[in-house]
C-alpha cells in the first residue's frame, strides 16, 4: 500500500523521477512492515515441456527427474502416402501420414539412462523402453567421448557437433498422427544417477559436501548457480559451511561430538562485545514470514508438482512457500517442512562466547556445551582475535520429527502396458452378391490382446520371400480368439442345438452378444471357426474372456464340407466387418500375407484360408434318382448360386454365372473313369452304359460339379442305382 501511495504522491510532486523515488521509498516501508513477497529458492515449473528457445538453460539433472528438455535439431515434416483401392468396384483412397526427426537435449551433465517419455501428457515410451507409436529413439548419455549422431551427421555434414557433456535423445521418423501431425510437447524421465544425490555434485565440485546426506531426495534439477541450490537445501537439511581450507567445506549441522567450552575470557577495549564478561545473550525476533509449505515434484504422481504443509496451527502473516525442484515422496516432503518450521520457530536463542583456548577442531557446525548451561549449542560462526576465539552460538533444538503420514493426492495414472504383438488371420470369404463377382474377397483380420495396439503394416509375401507393401491396417482390432474345444460335427440344414464350443478371446474386454433368428437372417454373428463359417445365436460369457457359443447354424457360405473337420485350438474370427479387405489387384495372386507391428520383432505371417471360395460355384444339393422301366437312370439335382443366400418369393435365384453348365463324372472325383458335360440339372444314362462302367470300376460313384466362370464347384455324390 505504501508503494502505491508514495508512487502517486511522488509523481504529482516531481514527475516521473519523483514517482520512481516514491516507489523505492514505499517498497522499503512495505518490506519493513509486511515483509518481502518474493518466493525463496528456485521456481517449480508446472511440468516444463520441451522447448526450442535460444538462451533457455539446460538443467543439470541429478538422481531421477522429469524434465522437458530443449529441441536442438529437427528436420522438416516427412509426408508419406498410401493408396488403397484401384477404382474398380472400390474407390481409390490416398491416405497421408507425417513423421519427423529431431533431437532433444535432456541434461547438461551425463546421465545413466532414459526412462519413460510423455508426449502431450500421454506415454510415448514405456518403462520397458517400448515406443507407443512408430519411429525409433536413440539416447546419447553425454560422455566426454560422445560421437555425433549418424542422422544429424547426415544432415549437418562435417559441421555436425557431438554435444559432448550434454545428454540428448534423437527421434527418427516419429509418427505424428496421434499428435495432430506436429511435434508433440515432450517430457522425459531422466536417470542421471543410480545412487543417492551428492551435495558435492550439486555444487559442481566447488565444495566438499560428502558429509551431508540427501537420502530423502530422489532427484534434483539444477538450472541456476549452485549457491542458490545450497541456500534452498540448507533450509530443509541443516548444514554449516567452513571456508578455512582450500575449498568450502559443507557439513551437516549438529552431527559432531559435543566439545565443552571453557569459561568465557575477558577482553580489553570498548569495541569488543562484553569485554568484562566475555559472553552475551540475545533472542532473535520471530520471522515475519514463517515456513508454511513445501512445493516439490512427486514421483508417485509421475512427477507432477505436489505441496505439503507443516503440521500445527497456521502462523500469523503470509506463510512462506518454499519451492524446491526436487523429487520427493509425500511423507518425506512433509517431514522435511515440519522439521524446518520447528527449527525456525524454536531456534531463535543465540549466544556470543569468547574462549581463550585455541582448538583448531572447532568450527562452523561443531557442537559445544557451556559451563553451567544446560543443552547443546551449535557453532554458527567464529573469529580468531588476540584475546581468544569469539564464537557465535545457536541453541540446538530437536529439529527432526517422526515419520508423518502424508498423501500425494490424486493424480493421473497412465497405464504402461507393453506394446502387444500382432495377431493375424488371413482368409477368403464367399461373394456376397455385391460388386464384382469375379474378384476374390480376401480379408486379413488383425488384432491384439490389448487396446494399446496401434495397428500394423500389411504385406504380401512374394514367392522369393520378399515383402510387398499392402498399406496399413488401422487401429481397429478384430474380435478374435482361439477355440478351447473341438467343434463337434453338425448339420448345415437345421439349427445345431447340441453342439457347443468355448472360445478364449484375445482380450478379456472383447464381448460377443447373442442374436435373435431375425438378426441371424440378416447375417449377424457370422464367425470363422477354423475354415468353417458359422452363425451363433447364443453367446454365454464364462469369465476371463471365455465365451461359450451354442445354437449354431453350420456350414454357411458354402462351407458345409468343413463341418466334420475341427480340432481344439482353431482360430476364431468374428466376421463383423473388422477384417481388412485386400485389393486383389495389389495382392497379385500370392497366397500368404504378413503383418509387422511396433512390438513384432519378426513379420507375423499366415496363409490365406479358403482360397478360391469367392469365385467357386456352390456345390449342388438335393440329388434325386429315377429308374425308368427300360432300366435307364435319370439323376436330377438343385443348383445354387454364388452371392444368392436368401430365397425370396419362392422363385429361382439368379445364376450369377455366364452359362449354366455341369460336369458329371464316375469314379474318383479327382481322377474320374468317365465324364460328361451337361447344360441342365439332369443327367440320363442307359442300362448298358451303366453295366460297362460297373465292370470298369465296380465301387465307383456318380458325382456332379457345377461349372462356373472361374472354377468348378465341389462334387456332389449322386445316389447309387
């Protein structure tokens, strides 16, 4: 208030100069009555993030701390494009992705290793060293023999610095899709020392501080002069300085064995204190701003700033908040501020004492006793004079406090799940009646056991083993798993209410739902078990990601021949559209696919199951035999059509082939004895022809295949005569 008043008065009387003089006077009055409002010690940043400002200091990291760092080198964004589709039935789509390469300075002293990395508040690198997005990271520890990074050297050439003495991390081709296609705000968990923090290291070797233990401090970020850090730490960890040697010696206060002082010595001269008695006593006035709280970085909350208050009644005036850029646990922080507040309140009694005995072992920090005076005293200062050594003594009060329970508070807990490996199943599905019926419907279902999975790059495996890119899978996971039981044989005509199969889903968070007959008619709950396509009406969760499926429709989509061939451990894929459709033009006829995700050291490969089912006609059904009076045989059957699954209005389904044609054979379907081509679902054979065939192959059977535009159907065995 005096600052504002005297500034206004000074401006009215003497203009701008008078206002300046009034402001200085007002600040002096305010400081005397109110106290300084400046905060003590280094300031805490609210989790400082990476910057690239010139002149920004790079902190010296001690112990383990979280810091933002400074970007010291970067390239322009790199753009990559992926084309999906070829415009033939599927629109051509071009997807763009961006990445960047850059380097971030972490510490202006060497470090041991790099821990976690946060990007825009989310984990970019886990504790195991795994990146959550695409790209690579290299860490340079900042040693004296550090070599230039090869990526920076390729950009800078012969002028590339090695940044010796500076620990830094280099990100190469970091994918930026999750961060708005920009370099995110980064912060790093830096491990500079595995052991306890050394006060001598904090002071840069200028002092001998090995006698001061900083066991409670897990880390410290030093950005300014070491003396500022010493001044701040001295309020929490009592220490004394002695400059008598070649270096400033720092030792913990009150740790020495008490030394008794002799009777006080008299002195001559009026300029001496208490020349007649050799001693004086005084009591310091209470501090206008007492220690009230401590702000620090809390490792339990991922190094978010925390604050602990000293226990007891709130003192008068404005409590001082001490800010320390150190990593502390909540209980340690509260114990430190409680002890510091107690020392400040109770340690105001001082004595001046003149001792005629010269003891070189006595110095700042020594503990002494006085004749006929109870208690212990700490030597805060001393000076040698002709009449003796004049000591400045401070009464020692119990400053340490017992452990105090403290809570770090609620903070964001980011899960650090290891990047899951990629699970893939490749298969071909029957044509659904839409689009080009001549194109294979190849799909790849990719998934993982955790939602952290960020997708994978998909490739076609060429005959020589080379990989040809098919694009990215995206992050959507297919609901997939493994059967725990063999699926029993069943009929493809009616609901199979007897068969049951348990499925262990990849992720317990996956869920399967039951469906009504109406929903089944519209194609819901289609799944691939092994190579058979089934539909399930009931899905009962059993816990732990295990689901029991029952009330099944078997052999869907022309896979009725696979209802007898099942075993435990088969792959399960829910056909709900999550599978990635592969453009057959880009596939090039290869029968194997590969996927590579962030956590896949080697490509995950798989052959395409049910290859050819998209273009293969369905096997005819309902075979019938009629024997005429003259002994001739007439077989008839009912055709089916690709892509026509619903029988509406009781009319024939469309053929979906260029012509209707069949191939009738006798004997082994793979090596028939005789074969006939017919253009209608009927075949006639005379008795004499039948007799000749019976002599050639007595155990032979008649069969029929439908001839399609691209393939032949599976054989249908005709009734025996």
